[in-house]
C-alpha cells in the first residue's frame, strides 16, 4: 500500500450538512476500497488563490490515506463527477 494525500475544495454555496456528507462520502469510498484513512483535516472556508468559475472562496479538506493505486484512481474518478467539488488533487507521498 502507498501513502496518498488528497486536498479538495468544496464549493462555498454547499450547506453544512451537505459538506459533512461529502467528506464522509469520500472517506467511506476510500475505506470501502480497503484503504486506511490516517488523517482527515477540515481547514474550513478560505479564499482561493485565483478565481475559478467566478467563485472566490471554498471549503478546504485535507485527507491522508494508505491505499492501493486502484483505490486512488477510483477516488479521482468519483471526485471528477461530483457536483460539489470545485478542485481536487491526489498526490502520492514519498516513502
């Protein structure tokens, strides 16, 4: 298993309960693939470095997990088709 770090930005117009549901959805998706979430950190609402689709703020969430490459690929696929996600990035950490 490899170490991965995922940082994603949720659109600011998402309600608090939807925000919590999205975070739990991605955590459950990773754990359902046999991975282990080692850290889940909600940074809260922050200003974006640049405007994306006329949006200036977003909710940042950082998640570190240990998984097989197939689990990370599946997570990437699901995040691309989820409406509430503004941007995301999955990075494999060094050993």
